[in-house]
């Protein structure tokens, strides 16, 4: 299976948890087709945990819960395929899934064959209830071989939450994407912590094996299965999506596409950001500035000068066709300036070349610049530009 760009799709877990059904998946697929998600590249529709009965059948096979999936999985896969999508399902390397359903430990080959028989194109493979005497790496290798033994092209999405530095070994096991972090929650701290924890690892992410920093919470606004604390606002969701795009992470929508707010829907379908995420060269960004103190301010209420270290991030990503993505992020709670001096990304003032900048989100033409282009950003906000080299 050849996978040149980060996988894109939708996953049931973030919003629906155990509340999944045949009808939900069909409605989601229809909506994603109607609203342009499929055309934008969101191709995989994935059912997460809680889809099966608690017992296997007499031949040891997993059984879809008939109350949730009365037509079985093959019929649902056919329907999803008929609309042009690929169909994803979920199991776990342990003896039970995280929600307590039967999982694939010691059943890898029979389960992989069952998924292939149903027409599954994507398997998310979790790590709960894993026997302490067993070897986790070996069991991901086993499921990888089991999927290949079916003869079907199945994207293998390993989800061991970053245990044992998966960026060092998942690629050699035939895995197509690996979850490198714990579960995302629908708040600002959760997704910024997750992204920061992986900044140094994206150099090992790329074609055929992508670092997966979990499903998006864009557009959830505190509803659903992963709400905790203060939900994000629009600017924060834009920061989440921009980070995932600049890093080249898989884009799995976790919100309810049937009821997506217009801002969130436009963000998820934004052509400029998706162009950066899906660039065929698949390069990680340079961290031009990271953790620079960008904001020092006197607060008359407490009488202190406040500094926000670790608050700014400037990313610069080489794209195909002589283009570049530039991401400015202000992680401070207050407004501040995020710098970008071109020489720090390899383009000194006297080079004879300059950057023609456009806003990646709005398409606004920002003109030609040869030295620097800084951004004043509100707290928690970001801006992403597309840059093209021009000769002076
Ligand atoms: C977690 C996993 C989540 C979700 C959940 C289902 O381990 O990280 O993404 O799949 O299990 O129970």
C-alpha cells in the first residue's frame, strides 16, 4: 500500500463514543459527500470502539452488535464504498478494547481476515488491556503481518499512545500511522501540549508512516465524548487545525459533520491549509523560533512584569513547486508579536531573492518582502502564510 500524504477522514470516537450505529455512519458519509469533505480529501470513515457484541461467535469471529449495526458490516462497507469513501474499523492489541469489548490478542489472523472479508480499508489498533507478560512491539508486528496475509490493502493505524517511542520502530513494522500521544480532549491545553510533545519527532514522520497526534476536536465546542474543562473558541480551533496542517499530521475529523458550525466547516475544508498538510514532498517544518519570549508586560494590578516563555512558535515548511508554508503561533494568553526574519530560514537580506506572501486561509495578497515579516497575534491565535520565492 502506497501512502504519500497524511491520511484524512472522520472517526466516531471524539463525538459519539459508544453511541454509534449503522444509520449514524451512513448519514455521516452522505453529509461528507454533500458538503465537499470527500472532494477535499477526507476519504476514510472510521468506526472506533464499541461496535461489537461482548462475545465472539462459535467460530471465534468478532460479531457486530445487531442493535447498532443491523445490516452487518459488509453491507455498511458497501454503502460507504458506493459513495466513494474507504471504510475503517477498530480493534485492540490487548485482550479487550478500552471499553471492554473483545480484542485481537491471540486472534490477530482471524480478526484481520474478518475485517478483510467485510471490506475494511483501515484498521485502528489500540493498546488497552495488554498482557504485561507479552511484547507490545511484537503484537503490532503480528497484526501488521495478519493484515498483509489477507491480501487486501488495509491502512494500519497503530494506537499505542506513544509507548516506547513508536516513531523509532513503527515504520519498520509496516505501520502506516502511529498514535504518538495520549487521548486528545476538547480544550486548548490538551491539543497544544500534544503538538508540543511531538515537535521534535516529525522529522521521522512522512510518506507511508505518519505521526498521528490524534483526531481533531475542531467544531466540537464542548459537546461529545472528549469534553473536559473549557472548550475551545474559533481562534483556538484554527490554531489546532493550523498546527496539524503545518506538522503534516493525519487529519481525522472528530466532530459531528452533520451539525458542524459554519466556521469549523470552512476551516476543515480550507484549501490553503489542506494544500500545506497534503503537500506531496511530505517534509516536516523547521522550527525557526520556539519558546522565544515574545511578551513582557507590566500588570498594574499585581505590580509584576509578566513574561510568557515558551509562548511563540514560528514554523517554516518547504513545499513542492518552490512554495513554503509559514506558521506563526502565539500560545500566550495575551496578544504579542511572533517574529519571522527570513535569514533564519535560509534567506538573507542580500540574497537577491525575496518572498511573495499570501494568507493561506483567506488568500489575501500580502506583497513581496525581502527581510522579515512579523505578526501581531491575539492570545492563542495563529496565522498561516503561503510563500513563493521571487527574484528581485
Ligand atoms: C483509547 C484511544 C482512543 C479511543 C478509545 C476507545 O485508547 O486512544 O482514541 O480509540 O481508546 O475506547
